[in-house]
C-alpha cells in the first residue's frame, strides 16, 4: 500500500483531493491551548475534510474537551458516534491549581448525510479475557432499540476493547511535540479503515498515522506544513518499509 506525503498548508492541499475519495480520517489538530506559534486551530478544516470522506467512512479527531467545546460549531455537518479517552502514564502541568491532566480524547464522527448502519466499523478486542460467554440482554425500549447479542471469549481473549485506553506517551522519544503512540492510533485506525483502504491525516506531524497504515495494510495521504516534521515523517516511514522488507 502507498503512503503519499504532501507538504504545505492542508486547506490548500485538500482542494486537490476528489470528493468522497478517502475511507477514513484520523488526525490530531492543534488544540489552541498554548501561546506557541504552531498551536493555532485552522478554521474551516472539518468542513473541508467532510467533502473528501466517503459516506461509508468516519473520522477520529484527537483533542481536549476544551478544544472540542471551543470549536463545536466547526463540526456542523457531522454526527458524533463515540468518544475515546487516552490515558497517559505522564501528565501535563499547565495549571498548578487544577487536577493533573493525564488524558486526552479522541472523538469519532461520521457524516450527517450517512446512516450509521452504513458506516464501516470493525470492533476491536483485547486478549485479556477469561473464558466465558458474554451475553447482552435486550435493552428496555426507553433506552433505544438494541437487540440481544453474545460472543464466546476463550482464556486470554477476546474481550471488547474499553473506551478508556492506557498507552504510554512518546515523552522522551518523540520527534514531534504532540506525537501520539501507535498503541492509541492503531486500534482507532483498524476500527474505522478497511484493509486496503485509504486514511487521510491533514495534521501528519511525524507520521504516526502513516506508520500505522503501513503496518496494517492500508494506504495513507499525509499532509504536513513543517518541513522538519515532514522529513522526520519520511524517515520513520522508510524505517518501517525497511523492516517489512527484512521480514519478507
């Protein structure tokens, strides 16, 4: 599968992509919570990426609750499906008079003109269950329509992955200041993008989405405006390609 890295302003680069041409979007925009020059929310990007996403596709966006609330209007045209909490081993001390923040969020959206039943999704499981049959009872009508279901879990798995996912951050080894670990990116990508599909990341940074796509048999279109990080992205992808060739 191919990884296509495009350098430049993502809002300008998006104009070159055809309508409904990508299967999934997974991205980590600037949160706009600091005074750093690069930490600025690019207005209008959610509407721009909606155009290029297939109706069967969906979008994961990393962020903080402050970020999502401050930019709630930007997500007109989208429906929220679910939210994931990434629990980190270390935290950020932006304020000394508040709880130490050791988590970030990833919100999952799909287009508001697409039925949820037609959106691609592949549930993720963890290999830490004990052997049992898991049954889900039919919910009361006032909870919404959901039928009975069951699956058998063997010793060691599977168990339905939880919405709070612990993964060590990249602190101390990151190339990019907000680099996400593969341990949080991969399950989100596998859930939303089919094998052989194409994921779009318009805030590629050092290329974690591309690396995850490379490891899971997917194509990726990456956009990055900073040449230092774009070069780092290419280096990481080259390392992954070399490793795959060695194993072949």
